[in-house]
C-alpha cells in the first residue's frame, strides 16, 4: 500500500470511516504551495514517520 498512499481517495479504513484525501491534499499543499517535500518511512510493528522539508526562504516569501 505504500506506493498508493499519496493517491487521492486511497484509504485502508472502512467505507464509512474516511475519505482518503488527507495525505494527497497535504502533499499537494506542501509541494505546490510551499515548494517543500514530504516523504514517508514505515516499519511494520513500529509505526510510520513522515518527514516534511521546507526551505526557510520560501516560507518567509509566502508570509510577506
């Protein structure tokens, strides 16, 4: 499922438990609006980590 995690409407939850648009939307905001990058690392039985990187100059520019 890891390769599908960024796809819009992909979810591992039940039909009535989620829409599957959260990670897709988050990735689009980070990459398209803030020129950042998001990556994912998961280990079975240990959990999942997301790493989000932004260039400080891009964040400052957006707030001006």
